[in-house]
């Protein structure tokens, strides 16, 4: 399997990619894709990195693993392909955006590539999943790789906004250097969490833009 990482990510992660566990990980992923239906398509596994270079990162949003339904996953956390029904968590993200910016935004697509191209790294903890089986690739050690990605951003960048939604993302981001970066935490946008009052009203999108503006970094056009 070709590791089609953007050149600047190849440089940043060169030591990680050379480690034995990563070679084993890729071998195991290849076996999974050969013997099972897995998502996203194999050529989109590293899409999050190829839509958002290391140099361009302004925001990191951490998800758990890709959507596991046919045609949904496109390699970006919380994002789905065009012409796919918008999932419940993403609907709640859009609802919070509307409230946050006092707008009436009626999206017809759940494809978040436009965010990624502005510097939002939409990173899942596991980059692959088996069809209809959430967390099925958790054992493949993707977490070691994505932990290293987060650590590299924390260590080598400044003034990045990390949006940690839910306990899983918050645990994943616990080593982020908060003296150099802004970390915003809230409940997860899933219906269960949102309906318990842990998601709506967090204003993470406007808070992100206020911070970026204060650092003279171009804001994200969320809508």
C-alpha cells in the first residue's frame, strides 16, 4: 500500500513512518482491505493530511474513526461524501454553527473539504474501519501514529486551536501544550451528548476565529 502523504507531512513524520510498528500497521491494513470491505477507500486513508498540509494547520478536530456505512467516509473526521445523508453528529455541528453565528445555514452536503483546505486538520484517531463495525480497527495501532501526529503539531507549531469534543478526544489531546495552543473542550456533537446539554452553546467556532484573529491568522470560513 502506497503511503501517499503530502511531502511536508512526509518530512515531519519521517521518523514515525520508519518505525517497525508503522510497517506492521500498514501490512495489517492491507490485509484488512484484502479480506474485508473497509472504509474509506484505500487511496483516501491519508486524505486529512493531503487536504491540509502541516504548514497550513490552524485548527485540529479529533474524531474517533471513519463512518462505517457504504459510500460515507472520505478520510476526514465528521465529513461524508457529497450526496450522502448528513449524519446526526454533523447535523448537530451545523446547528451549533447556525446558533454561534446567528445564521440560517442550510447545508445540502456533509463534505467538509472546504474546512480542510483552509487549514482545519480533520483527524480521526483510527484512519480506517471495517464496514458496519465501529472501532473495528482500533487494535491496529493507528492510535500510536495519530498520537505522534498530535504531538508533532503540539511541539512544532504555535497558535493552533484544538477542538476536543467528547471524552475520547479530550483523552487523546491530553498532552497538547496549552501554553502554545488554544484547547477548547465540550461534549460530543452526537445526539446522546447534545441532548444532555453538553454540546450546544459551546461557541467553539466563533471562539476559534476570535483567537486566530488575535494572532493575526486568517479566520476560518465555517459557513
